[in-house]
C-alpha cells in the first residue's frame, strides 16, 4: 500500500480530547491488516539497513508500532512508560510539557552501553516525549540511531526538539 492509501485511513476527530484540537485517529489504520503491515514496512525502510540493538516504543501507541517493527527486524523491544508503570528497577527523566512537567521511565537494563536504538511512536507533535526518551538513552551510554513516527504534525516543529538525531515520519500534516 502507498503512503497516500495509508493516510486515507487516518481519521480527523475535531475537538478531541478538548475543544480546538484536531485529533489524528489511527484506529482505522490498525483495523486494516494490509495497511498496518505496509506501515511497518515503510517504517523499516526508513531505517535503511542501519544496525540496531533494539526498538524503544513510547507509551502507549508507540508500543503497537514498535512491537511490530521489532518483530519484523528481529530486534528486542524496550518500553518507555509513564512513571510507576514498570515492574523492575527503572531509570527516570523529568521533562517539560506545555503546562507543567511529566516523567518517563525505562528499565535500568534496557539500554546496552554503546548500543544503537530506534525510538518509535505513532505521532510527533512538539517532540518533548521523544527528546526525553533520547536523553534516557544517553544516560545509559546508548546511541539513538533513529526517531521514527507514523505521523508528524509539522506545524508544531517537533523536529527542533530532536535536533542532532535522525528523524523520519511517514505522513506529515
């Protein structure tokens, strides 16, 4: 399937989760097996054969795309979660939101020093969550080989937060 065919499956939902927001609903894409498989193949193509030691899926929709991509590439998947959601020893980072702060965590043994990882999420908006994930990788002496997104909201300039890292998105709005 082409990217245009995949994009046609993404629904705009006005005023969700609050008035003035135009939400990009990926559930029709996920419900279409051929389109979902093609999306994962397109994400894999963005890596252009780069060697990887793992995929980092960002909570929660990054888990979906990250798991399928890790399976296709034959590499481990590590989860990046909100604070307090992981069952073993974790490392944490505090990052700034538009109105306040939040925390992300990953297991303390998720990153091998010197390892190369791709950060995967469904959407990049301001880039803050992906940038915080990149800082977690750096804390553990790993390398961010790529930041991959299905959707990019270009008008929010999220790539700026990821300056210095390779960023790829399949669909740009």
